[in-house]
């Protein structure tokens, strides 16, 4: 019989019992456990684009010239960084990249096996390490959001394939620079991959990218899922170290990973427009404010995040665990959040709530409280 890998239950499926309890109680269920955008895709996409993009042939695996050209222009406009086309390639949304890159890095450097990631983070960094047969190593996060690299020994670093960063961070909303991690990665010749899918929703600073420290041993990962409410389109890209982009795009071509042609066209149009992003940032800012009011009225504590669209809350005495808080919040408001243990063992006393329902719904809940 099979004695190997057995995937754990998908985290958000573990909330079904709480969802059912809310429905049975007669409350209106407001599921904010997954960070799936709820607002419309910008209206700049038109039927002409559909006609232009319909095609019989296979789409370009690593991204069409049009998509990559728009991504290069967006990076230049947003961050003031000029990239060449061989420093960027497309991925099918960013989750598949997160889940598969460790496996490909390991194939390339078989004598190394460790994958490092923030101890409180998006769970797919760890899952990607497991799927690639690598060793997942959570690294503690300092209060300012930077990784506590003082905990990393030379032995660990010599075995490291890549170090994940995520800024603004899911679930904590912290913004970090990652500069010291980049220096360390260059010293030990491993890779830093900075997941920047929330960068457009930065509130405490202007959006940032790890590429400001140069591209050597560095990749930045981006996605249109959050930026343009385009999670359904599955458009992402990674940019940075030319040699790594070359290797990953070659190996991913063999695996048949490609964004459908029409979605590449849509992605290019969305990347060329900034006005919908500015509007969406203000929508999240307002919702996060209302969510903060709601959770404070319920007696919990949280700060307004530096970035992202999540409220990360705990009870003031830090006594309850995330599942208890989830149940309490659900039974008083109908809101379903994600317990902190989904994001790491060290955050089990937290709950994450995503600002992904209408502002009116949230205002209605706040008013009732
Ligand atoms: C930090 C982080 N990275 C990556 C993703 C994956 O997003 P997508 O695959 O839609 O680009 C998510 C989704 O919630 C996320 O929170």
C-alpha cells in the first residue's frame, strides 16, 4: 500500500463546520476566509480583445511579447527598474509557480534541499517544498516584518535552494525590505524569491520590489489576481536573475505550463492601465477600516495593515486559539475568517479576515453591532 506523501486536508475546507453553524443559526454567511477578490474585472477589457486573442495555435509558453512587454513597462513605471525581455517570463497565476519552483531548483542543484520561508506565511511556500521532496524550514519573523536571519546557521545556508519573502505579507500585512536576505543569499549562492502579489495594495509606503537590490540571485513574483481582480484569468510573471529565468522558463516549457492566449492578451491590457488599481486600493482601505471597527467592537485587537487586504487579529489576552476566535466572530457577525494555524504553528492564536465582500455588507454588519 501507499506509505508515501498524503496531502493534508485543504485548510479552508476545515471551516465547513463553522460555515454550517452560521447557516443553521440564520445569520447571513459572509465568507472572508479566502483572499479571492470580489470586485469586477476592470471594464477596459472589450469584446475586440477576445476576437484578437482567439487563436488555434498553442500560446507562447513563457509569455507573449505583448504580455511581457506590458509587464516590463509596468515594472519600469511602478518601480523605476528597466528589465530586458530575457529577465522575465510568465506563469499561470503565481500559486503554481510557488508550488513547483522548489522541485525545479532541486533538479538543478541536487546536493541542496532546504527551502526557507517566513514562519507566518502563505502555506504554499511550505507545500511547494514538500511537493519537491525538499526540506521546509520556517524562519522566525521579527516584529518589523523582516526575517530573523540571525537564526540561520552556515550549514543550513549551504544547503539552501531558495528563501521566500512576501511583502506586503499574507497574512500579517507587514511590509519588509529583504535587503539583508538578498546579501545573505548572494554570499551562500542561493536564490531569494520575493512574492509581491500584493505590492499594489501598499498603504504605509509606495509599492516596492526586491529588484531594487539588483537581479543577481533574485526573482520577484507577480500576479494579476489581486492587482486587477483577475484571479480567474491565471496570469502571473516572474522577473530577475537572467540565468534563473532562462533555466526556469526552459524547464517549465517542458512541463507544458502556459497561460491561455486570450488571458495573455487580457493580462497585457490590464497591466497597461493603472487607474483601476488606484480605485481598488481605496476600496480596500475603506473596507479594512470598517473591518477594524467590527473586530474592535467584538473586543479583539488588530492594527491597520501596512499592505495587503487582510486584518490579522487576536484576542487581547492572547488566550483563545484561532478556531475559537473564528467560531465566535462567525456566530456574532456571519463572517468566516481563517484561523492563524493555517499560516504556521507560531500564529495559532490569530485569525485572518479578508476584505473581499462589498463595503455595504461590512458597513451593515458594523451598524448592527
Ligand atoms: C502570498 C500569496 N502568494 C500567491 C498567491 C497565489 O495567487 P495567484 O495564484 O492567484 O496568483 C496568493 C493567493 O492568495 C497569496 O496570498
